[in-house]
C-alpha cells in the first residue's frame, strides 16, 4: 500500500466561525520526519488531528497516495502531547491495543516491550509511572501493528533532557524503518536534530514549507526569525 | 423501657427469629432482583446515550435526571393504576405480589443508574475519546472499553441504587400491600409494627437496615478510593 505522496488540496477548517486553518495546500513525497512548527494557536495540532482523521473534513481534500483518510486509518497512529493511557498496567495497555488491531500473538507485545525498553514498568499501573515513561508507553502503543504513518503532537514538550533524547532516538529509528513521521514541535534544537522537512504555520496558513536544512540557512520574515532565535 | 426494647430487638436478631429472617430474605430478594434488572438495562443504556448526541438524547437525560428525585409514593401510585385489575396491565395479575414490588423498585432506581452512568461514561469518554478514535474503534467497542474503565465508579452507582431501593417504603407498600409472609419487607414491616405498637421487631429491622446502609457506605468509600 503506497501512502505517499500526501496531497492536501485547499484545506480550510473553522470552529464557530473562527478560521483555524486557511487554504492549506501540501504535497509530501518523502518517508522522513516532517515537522509542523508555528506559534501557539497557529493550527499545528488541528492539522495533525485532521491528517489522522480525528477531525472530519470534506472528502477528497486529503489524499494519501490514492487513498482517502478513512481507507488508511488503520495504517496510522498518533501520540498525544499528554499521553492517553488506560487505567491498567503497561502490559495490559499494550495487549489492549494489539487486540484491537487483531494481533493475538502474545510474544508480539513482549517484543514491543523489549524494543522500547519498558520491561521494568510492564506490570505497573500507568497511573504510577513518570511522565517520560508514560510517553514511552504511548509510543509503544502507537507502533503496534507497524503503522505506515505516526503523528506525534509535541511528544517531548514536558520531558526532561534524558527522556527527550531517548524519545528522539526512538522517533528517528522509526523514521529509518520506513515509517512516515509527522511531528509538531516548538523546540528549535530538536527540529534541527531530527527534522528533515518543515511546514511552518502562522494563524492557520502555511508561510514556509521546505527542508529543515534550508529552513535554517535561508533568510526569513521577522516571525520565523524570532521563532528560530527564541525557540 | 428503652433497654427492654433494645434487649428484645437484639434477642430477635441473635436468635435468628424466623419472622425477622423471612422479612429480611424477601427484602433482599426483591431489592437484588430489581437491582440486577435495572443495572443490566440502565448501565448499557446510560453509556449508549453518550454516543448519540441529538435532541432525543438530551430529552432522555433531562427526563432521567428529573425522575431521580421522584417521590416513591407517586411512582407506587402510577404502577398501582397500571397493574390494578382495571389498569392497562391488569391482565398481568401482579398487584400485591413481589413481582409488582420488583417492578416498582426497578423503575425507582433506573433513572438514578442511567443518570449516574451517563455522567461517569461522559467523563471517561472525554478522557479517552482521542485514543479510542485514533484506534478507529466501533461505537460498541468504545462502549465496552469505557464501561470497563469506569468499573469501580459503576459499582458505586450500583450500590447507590441498592441503597435507594432497600430504604424505599412508599412504592412497595402501595403495590405490595404489605401482606404478612408474602409481600412484607423490612421498610413496610417497620412502618406496620410501629403503628401496631410492637416496636421490638421494628427496632431489630431498623438495626439491620442501618447495618446494610453502613456496609454500602463503606463499600462505596473503598471503591471511590480504588477508582
């Protein structure tokens, strides 16, 4: 199943008359890490939720390869800024997701636990683990079933440098293993470290879309300049 | 005098007085039957309401919330008119039987169970909807997950329903008729024995009711702590 290129054609989205996204046109061809950046309220998270199908938009606005969002929803997953975990142990959270994805092989969950290095917390209720560990469990849940696309909504914004580094490595490894990553981030050094492509939003509009390399080498308007300097 | 009453009352309890045990057994049978029927219908129904946001759903939630405070005697009166010989369900011939009492208690606690379940599942849905939608689950699958995630709170709801049903007197008195050895339950027996002046049995039953209430409160407290 070829999920690329992603084509967004004149996407507009409003809530109660407030325009959240305006005239979004995107074409993405590469299986790499695409960063969606912008100030608070610029529409980053909304765009991510729309791409994942959590917010409905008119048919044919978004195409993944030749498929609509609903057709490829099973091949996507999302990690939220505040991890959403069930009130169960880590192991039970993972088995829950694997069951929902029709994976009944018990050793599969063990492999995921090993891959994310979360054996120590596998039998602990997720209520009692740290923020970084919760985010690792959320990532473990998101990679079950080998989705072709994973969306990360500021996955490291509340984490200390050590977890930030660990999670960035996990995301980079996922990208290297042919998973298309979309990630929102405010962290300029993180964008530099792991991003390959960047979409910059301002008040719901795309004001920059290019490679991360060019983003940091080109001259920009004051808004982006300030973002780079203070991000 | 008070000491004599208490002594006789405790004597009735500790000697497992036949009449007392019969009344307690019938009370538990009626209340537990009503609870099982109500919970098995009202919990799924209350949870189901969360997924269907329209005018009918809002109306059902409003009616359910209103009926939570319905006086049991009014409910008893309504059921009486429906199941009495001249009522539209008179052919069922259940007036003055434990079945009518079970029906009354079921209808009495169902709005409570529906409303509290709706509130609880609504909260949980808010908490988990992004995850459940992200996993692309059907509404039925989401419903099962939300009910499971709310299990402790729903047990508390069940116990609240049990407490309300077991303490109720008006409706079961009207539709059950308080017939000795047939439809006499703890609450109706307390009212009857007190009016007769035979206060010892009423005090003994009062203690049992208080004990049940105490156990329920304790269980609810523990469940709240767990959840």
